[in-house]
C-alpha cells in the first residue's frame, strides 16, 4: 500500500535489509515521502511483531527499496545485545558474551552474521567430551536457533556412549550437553556406592562456578534412574537463568548440563 509520511530522517544508522533504526530520535530535514507500508516479518517461520520500549507495535515501511524496522526489537529477538550511546549517537550491537567471531569464518545460509563452522563446533564438543575425532562416529552437526541464540546441535557416538551437545555458534561455548551410556545395569545392592545428595549439590555448584556462574544455587536435587544407572537430577538458579544438571550417583561425573 502506498502512503505519504511527514518523516524526520536520521542520516546514518541505516543498513541494507531489515536492520534499520526507527526508535532513535534525531532532528534533520523534514519532508514528505511516499512509502509502502503493511510490511510483515516472520522469525524462524513464525509471525513476529516488533515492539518499542513501551510494548507498542512498531509499523514497518519500505522506502526506495529499503525496509525500515526497529533495530533493538530485531536484534534482541536474534539473541544480540543492543545499547545506544547518546553522546556519540551510536547504536551498539554485540553478540552474546561480547566475543565476535573472526570475520573470515564462513556464515551459514541462515543469516549474514559470522559464525564458527560446523567443523569448529565439532572440535569444541570433542574437546569438552575428552575424546578423539578418530574414535567417534558423528551423527549430525546442524546449525539451529534456541531461544534466539544461534547454536550448533552436535551428536556423536564414542564406544557405547552417545554425546549430545549444543554449541554456541558465535563463541563456541558449550551451552548444554548430555552423555548417555548404553548397556548400564542397576547394581544388585541398590544404593551401594552412591554419593550423597549433599555431595551432588557441591559438585553441581562447583561445575557452574568453574564456568563463571558464581550465583547459581541448587533449588532441587533428586536421586533417579537413567539408562539403568542411578543419577542425581539437579536444578540450579542464578539471576533469571535456570540450569539443569545430571550427575552420576556412583562416580560424581557431570553427565548433562543445560541452560534454560
């Protein structure tokens, strides 16, 4: 639909495609322009309505072949951080953790950002699991999105163990993992040889602390069975983040870690 707008233009802060700024106030030459409105956005296949800081829906429009949309709403939906420096009139966009990937790293076809490669994601998973590439069979290493965070889902086998990893596609950080061992049988003596729940709590908090999560506290600890062996299932919370952890009740090894 063609419409005429009396619009104050902000020179700069413009990029090709959708990442354009409407929410930053600046005064310049005022003129009447004709635009196409009624523009819709889908995010990962689902309808997405960008909103301003007050929660109001922001109208999108196209002018001279460029679509204008709120930078903050789109970037935050993609898991990026956005701030504005009023002194320099600069919109600042940063990736999770603030660590940009090398510019030479090829990006998947899902976007224009620079991500680590699938092979690099495999390497991070193998390093964390402590196994060699020659000893594993890879099932998949797929680029995906989870809660607005770009990640690789990596799955492989080594011996009788299945490994599942979610690797941050920007930083290479292990976001979550799960080790499932096939063929385990319950011990005949029941709980014989199991660590205490207090020890399991200590191990979970230490695991979080070793990864820079200093505020995590255990809110739930339950002894259960998984694939024929006893494990402790724990939930931890730190700030607005929840963590789930599985610990082998015999060895105390962390079998799974997930960030929610």
